[in-house]
């Protein structure tokens, strides 16, 4: 059996290697795309938050099974709205901002000088035009990437703000309204189908009650 110290050394080495691979992976995927990191981490946050919300309903003993059959689908639908609206809007705005930069519609003074110097201003704004694919782009590359990354961060942030504070609440309220109407209709139908009508009285019971009432009146007569 290996000494305990060697086991701990191997564990520390494995953890260090995995951490190094993780940092390399993050650098390769997000080092030059900070906007993607904001989108992916934000989406992951919504996913974890939604799982916690659904789990709170599922494992809450104070909520009856009948209520859970209504609440669980509602929480899942809310989660889908939160996640999709955040990702789609934020990612769309990020791509829109990136397109404005690559076509030159959104540019710095230095980028404008590059376009004018290379007689490219006539192509600015065209969908098939990309500054990064032009000749003599090399000296401008670092400045261009830095500017593009800044635009990615800004557009991603704006997208997340609009999604979380405007779009998502509107979609959730619309869905909740429809669910509420459906739940009320279902409840009314259930109550109608399961209403307990008062029991009628048979002729024999009526005669018995009448005879008791009459006998009581007769016993109370004075001579």
C-alpha cells in the first residue's frame, strides 16, 4: 500500500492538472470573447435558479399533491421563459453589435482612419464586408479586437438588462394570466361536476314527521 503522503501528492497533482486544463479551456473559449462568457454564465445562473425553484416545490411537504400538479408545470414553464428569453435576446444583441463592428458601422477614430486610408469607406455597412478580412489589417488587429470585445460586453449587458427587467416579466405575466384563467375554468368545472345536491325526503318520512308534529299539538290541547 502506497504511503498516505504519496496519495495526497497524487491527488494534488491531479487537481492542479485539471485546474490548468480548465484555465486553458476558459482562455481559449472566452479570452477573446468576454461577451460569450457573460451570456453563458448568465444562462447557467438562470438554469440553476430555476432548478432550485422547481425543487423547492417538488420537495415541499406543505404543498398538497393537487397543488403540485399545477405549480410544477408552471415553474417549469417560467424557467423555460426565463432561460430562453435571456439567452436569445442577449445573444441576438451581441451578434448585432458584432456585425456593426465588423462592417464598420460602429468604429473608432483609428478604425475610420484605416478605412479611409485603404479606400474602404464605400463598403462600410454592407453585410458581406468584414474589416478583419481586409488586406493590411494586421497592425489594426489588436485595437480592433479590443474594441469588438468592449462592444460585446456592452451589448450583452444591455441584452441581459432588457431581458430580465422588461421582456421576461411581460412574457411571464402573459403566461401566468392564461394559466390562471385555465385553472379557474378547471376549478369551476370540477365544482360543477362534483356538487352535492341536498337529499330529498320520502313520503314515508314525511308522514312520520307529520304524525309526530300532529301528536305534539294534540298533547298540548287543554280541556
